[in-house]
C-alpha cells in the first residue's frame, strides 16, 4: 500500500522502542519500481534516518524498522570496498544482515516471526544462479531448522555457525574475511553476477549502502569472479553488456498427449516481484459476507461410519446383529453405537490468479480483489491461505510472483495493482502451486488442501498451436495433484467460458462467476467440495 501519513511515526516509535535509539523516518518519493528497498543513513552524530519505500504495508514497515534497529545496535563502521569484487560485496551484505539479526534474536527471539515470512518463498526456491543462492542462503541463516540442500549454502552455514550452533562470524571483520574467501567459490563455479541490477531478496532488508564508506564507488568490473580471470588492460575495448540469463526457481515436465508421455525438464518457472500496474492500490473487498458464506466450512464434520461402545446414535447393522445374537443365546457385541462424527480438518487454500494479457483491465482487478478477499476471509475463519499469480511467455518463461504468502501477517493490507501480460500455461503453474502447497504442508500438516485457479478463460501460450495440448497437460497436472491428496478447482470469470476447464478438471470442480457480486457464492461452492 502507499505509505500512510501516520506510518513513519509508527515506524519511528517502534525502532526507538527496541533499543532506545532515536530515529528519523521518511518516505521516499517516486514510483514504486524505483523505491523497492529501504535506505539507511547513519550520520556522524546521533542521527539515524530510515527511508521507507513508497509502497510499504504495516507488516513490511515493521520488519524494516526491526532490521534497521538491529543494524544500528549491532552493526560496525562503514568499510572500504577496495579489495572486494562485486560478488564478495553482495555476499558480505547478506552475511552482515544475518549477523546483526542473529545478535538481535539473542535478545528478542520473537523478531524471527517478523522477518521469516519475507524469506519463506526464497526458502522454497531451487534455482542455482548466484542471486538465487544468496536468497536461499539468507533464508537458511535466519531459520536454523531450514537446511538448504545446495552444497555452497551448506558450506556457508558451517562457516557462519560454530559447532555448538552459536554465531561464529560475530564481528564485521570476520564477516569480511569470510565473504572474501567464500566469494572465490562462486568464481570457481563461474556464476555470472550484475551488481547494477542486483537487489536484496528479502523485501524488508535495506540496500546496504550504509555498509560502505562514503564516496566509495563500487568497482566497475561486473564480470564473474573467476579465479583465472585476467585483469582488464587500459587499452582494451569496452565490452558490450551481455544480458544475464536468470536461473528459474523450478523446472517441470509437461505432458504431451500426442506422444503419450512427459517432455522432461520442459517448463521453467520464475518467482520474483509482481509486475505493478498503474492503477490505484488494490485493497481486499470487505469480506464479511464472504466469511458468512464460508463459515459452514468450519462446521463440516466427518461422518462416523465405524462402531463404538459409546455414543448417541445406534449403528444400524450392529443393532441388528446384537438382536440376532440375543435370540441365539449369544453374548452380543458391545459396540452397537455409531462412531461419533469428528470435525473436518481446517483448509489450506492456494489461490492461483491468472494475470495473462486477456485479463487486462477490470477482469484482472476483479480477480485480484476477489482472491485477496477470499484469502482474508479464510484466515479469519482459521484456515490457511495464500495467493500467487501466473502468466507465461512460452515454456521457457512462466512467471509466478507471490501476492500473499501463507505466513503474510498483513493479509488485509492493500497492495499495488497487478499489470496483466503474457499467456496462460496452466499446467506448469499448477505443478509449481502443488510444490508450494507441499512445502507448506511440511510445516502445517493435517489440513485439507486445495488449489483454486482463478481465470477468465482457458490454457493458451504463444509456442503451442495444438488446441488440445495445454488442456491435456492441465488435466494431467490435476491428476498429479489428486495423487498427492490436493484438490484442484477453478473459477471462471465472465465473459470467459468454463467448458475447457470443466473438461480438464471435471464439471463439478469448475464454477462460472458472472460478476463480482456472485463471487462469494461461487467460491463457497468450490471450497465446500474440499477433500475430506
């Protein structure tokens, strides 16, 4: 949301309350894209300034304030960039962020719950580019229970923590030394890095400009840090900038109905920040009427079909058998009652929002408002919910930004409106949504899980010309979800037609929604079919 007038005052009060240091808080001007990260300034005197980004939800601002206060409390003096390559500087920033947060957590352990939601998506990634590894490393250092499988991330953890689990890199000097050594590993791996486009993954963390001495410009050499790289010569021609191909968060197979088998490693899925449109901030509609529609989900019960020695209702077959036993002179079975009904487990619903070009304008606005309102209503009723968007540009680029994470504490806060674009490769998006749901299930087991597609149409992409290809893959992906106990449902917003999705998912699992006024009834009907 656009930072409210009283938000700087609230942030200033919080930052001061943590360790008693005075703060000045300002909101940066300009478009949201140019101010995605906070900026810290530490003056020569007692003044410290936190510049909030233009778009800052209360939960994000809270995390920023706590992180800034940790830097002021436990940070060191600004360092010289000399002697460190861009890769090593970026790594130093991640390690120093983790160091001050760990020192803060020793005094205020509850801050982990404030910061972790902004790392949870990065923890789910499996990309192996340098920026992806930095994001995975940041998550792994903040949460001791999260052990990343990548060998380099595991190596950094062994350097960062002592054998007893305490903090080994407890001073800025040790952080710098570790960044210098560990950065050379990235050079050996020959991973590219562009410091001009790099931003810290966790949105609450600042740009780390305060870590460096004033007027100390970053090195212009942005080549990968290779151990055998020759230094540039003065008479060498300037190299043309080469676009850096980002690593995907995940790669999935895709079902080809024409050959009757999967095409392996076929679709590349990317996370990242949502593309922001020019519309007004998107606020969830007041969900009270939606909560009333969904309230019955909390009252659903599992029918008791077994036999019990206690209960209120007789089991028909057991009662007949007991009567026959008595007539035959036998001792009847004592379990003549029906097993009492049990409350159905709560839901965990991932809402998957179609942000393709066909939804441009009011359709996307309706879908986004409805998704955010549904997530808020489900949270209020004790269920888990999350919202991801998706769009595609061929099999090599399926974008899936997170709009509301499972653990987002600011689910009711407005957010910038999405910008539509691209196509609708639903099968790949559904497989990644299944992966995201499985990650949440490990931390929150025992819930009935659903993935709900919110769209205005049917699967389509620029590199597919067989109209049956993508619907067949979507049907296959839905079967994969069912095999894991996850239901797949779809809500199609008018003027879209539900026929294609009904054929792929089953007619009972798809609902048409003629307008936003019909949204509560349509969503409630879909969620009522959650697997028991």
